[in-house]
């Protein structure tokens, strides 16, 4: 038998693309469903204050979480980085695009939970975000896109560059806005008064 005869025949184009296309289609559908759900929960489409800037830099002001991007876009980007390794080193390691779908379902679940009265009140009571009223639909869309970006970047650069990127963003955000993904999780789950005081400028 020749080497050429032993090589498997290539899959038809449609069949070779289907394992990639189906998860991507489901990701897009899940994002649309999430935005519709958030709107049905009473979230405004865009900034409640009528400011049409696409991005804001003030993490503690009234426009935070109201525009397409704000300083917390970095936290959602890091969600994608973490989710890539979480899902793609586990049962879905041989099906990376299904890992993307699983990551987006988790991110969508968080976005919806984040905008429930329980979570909004928790942030207002236990963190320095005393004026937080929830996200606009546009801001949630921006967060989901950031998570997607983090997932694809982690896939492209690998574990060590991802760790470096994670540390750089966390340190940078801690210096810039006195908050980051790690502090956000800590203050939500187990609030520390000293951190809250520091974030409030005390």
C-alpha cells in the first residue's frame, strides 16, 4: 500500500466547517437571547442619562455600566481568558468551539444574574459602588464581546502569555480604578471593610 493510498480522504467542505459553524451560530443566538432577556428585565438600551459616548473612563460615576465600554471591560475580557483554560483543559479540550459556547453561556448567566435586584443591592450595600443601578443592554453587549475577545486571545497566545496578561490587567486596574476582577469577586462574596474604605477614598 502506498503512502498516498493510506492518507484519509478530505472531508467535504460543508462537513469540515460544520463543527465550527454550529457553535458559533449558537453563540450568536445566545447573545441575542441574552440581550432580549435583559431588556425584558427592565434594562435600558443605552445610558439612562442620555449621553451617547461609546465609552466612559469613570468607574464610580453615574455613567459606569451605561455605555458600550467602561473600565470593567477589562474584567470581562479576563473572564474570557479564564474560561478558555477552564473549559478547554477539561472535557471540551478536543472541541474548542464548544468550549467557547460553554464559556459564553456562563458569561451570559452572570450578566443576567448581575442585573437582578439581589445582585444590584448587594453591590450597593457591600462594595464602594453605592450608586450602581445595573447595566444598560449596550453595556452588557460590550461585556459579552469583551469576554469573546479574551477567549480568542487566550487561545492565540497560550498559558504563559495569558498569565502575564491577567496580572498586567489586574495590577493596572487596581492602580487605575482601585478595582479589578479579583477585588470584585472578593467584595461580592466576602466583603472586606478595609478594601471598601480604600476604594471609597478613605
